[in-house]
């Protein structure tokens, strides 16, 4: 992204891919913090002391409201994987289309103006992928390029921006539409009393987002350069375990320390390598856990 200091010249900035528009789509049902407190004791068979500890986490999570595709009473009911996956397909297409249509309208573009579609999702499974459904429903060109990301988790949105920028360097003047849809309420497991499942039941909500990244001269933030870093020996840190009952979240308790201990140096090195004279600040935006291992932005 373009920083406020050490900006490129106007001519140079025009050559960088631009985030031309963004949009979101949210399902109609909400889950409040009070809802979580009421239902947690009813749904999970855990000792009172552990329940009290979870209530404390609820209070400190700073997640006051979340959206869900179904009412809470239905969300917590056990359902076979075949059923929840069909629900995933239906609502991923619905929310993805809504976010995409809003985003294209804000960018002043039509579906036929898009040269590449990148779709992002990891909370369900569908073949053909989400982009194939949207091509038929929204009227994208038959020769539009497609890149579905399905196993990148939380990092997928950022990765999609990087791949969009890479494409536009090779195809200047093009337009890329990124659509991210996650429906973690469908991964709720009432019989799983692992700490990871309990934490996920407190934090995550359903929704979709879309971004148009353009190689044309448009107003908006510029993507100057991107970089990827994979933490060594981190396969068990975050992910899903697919079982007969569905997706079970994996979330290691040392993730904040693992990332927080390195993120400051990684970001500062990234800035230095690319001539961005800026120090990493504690109020810079980071996805969880943030620069101090605790902060979420």
C-alpha cells in the first residue's frame, strides 16, 4: 500500500495497480455477545470453572456482534457434512454475488470489463468453484481468467491482492475482481469442547467482501509491492481437520507468540528493502495477533 510519507511521483504512482472499489455483503441474522454467553452454557458440556473462563474471554474479545446465515437456534444444531456443505454452496454464491455486484457498481464497471476473477474461501467445498457459478449468473466473459483460493485461510485476502497486482503488471490496463466469502458458522461443532473450537465459536462471523483492483489510472490506494513469508514448521498452527461431522478448527495456543515475536522485524525488513522510510508503529493495521502478539486490528 502507498504510505503517507516517501510517496512516488505522480507519474510513477499512476503505473501501480489501484484498489478502485470495495464492498461487503452480510447475512441477515446476528449473534450478540450476550447470545454467546447464554448459549455457551447450554450447548457445551464443560465444567463450571472452564465455563467461567470462557465467559471472561467473551467479555475481552471485543466482538460485540457477528452475522450468521441462519438463526442461532438452527446454527447450533448438529447436521451432516453433506447438508452443511450444500448450505455453504447456496449462501457462498448468494453473498459472493451481492458483494461483487456492489463492488462493480462502485467502480463504475460491468462484469464484461473484468479480466480476472480471484475467489477466496476455506469454510466449505465446491467444484465447480465459486467463480464458475458467478460467471454464469452475472455475465462475465467466457474468457475471463480464474484463480480460486481455497486453502489459505485468513491470509487468502492479502494473497489475492498480491496475485492481482502480479497479473496487472503483466497485463497493464486490466481489471481484477477479488471475492472473499467465509461462512464459519457452518463449521460450528457442539460436541467439540477443544479450546480451539470454543474460541472460534466466540470470534468468527459470516460474510463476504469484494475488491476491484485496476491497472487503469483510477483514484484509490496503490499496491506498490507485495511479499510473502511462510513461518517454518507451522502446519499445526491454524487450519481445519475434516471429519465425518464436518470442519473442526485447528488453532494452536502459541499462535500469538509465534507471529508476534517476528512480525515487527518482518514488516520492517519489508519496508527497508523497498525504500519505504517508515518504522513499524504499534497502531499500524495488522491482522491478528498484531505487532505485540495481542492486538487485533
